[in-house]
């Protein structure tokens, strides 16, 4: 099984790295583009690890092979959503 367990979308907001956090977003990629790219590269699972947002998971919910966790599992500053 192939998957990347740490992918951010444009829904993550600004980067948390010092000095660039005010000018650089965590990701510029739309969830649909991430999904298409990862599937094209042969990933069996598509995951999104956006910071404090479920926007990306909401935008992929209509896909028959995407499964989001209704109440997200909360870890420090990160929500995990798993889709396959």
C-alpha cells in the first residue's frame, strides 16, 4: 500500500516556520489537485493533514473513494483525514 501521510492543502493557512510564516502559506495546492496528482502517482490512500481546518476534507467528501472521519482526530495543531 502506498500513501503519503503528511500532505497539506491551501486550507492549512500560513506556514508555522519562523520568519516566513507571515508571508508563506503551508501549501498553494487545491485539494482536488492534490487528490488527482497523488492518485496519478499510484497512491492507494490519499491523506490530508491540514492545520485546524476540515475545508479540504469537505471538498473531497463527494468522491466515492474518499472517507473522512466525521469527528476529526485532534493532535497538536493537526487534523488527520484519510481517504482511499
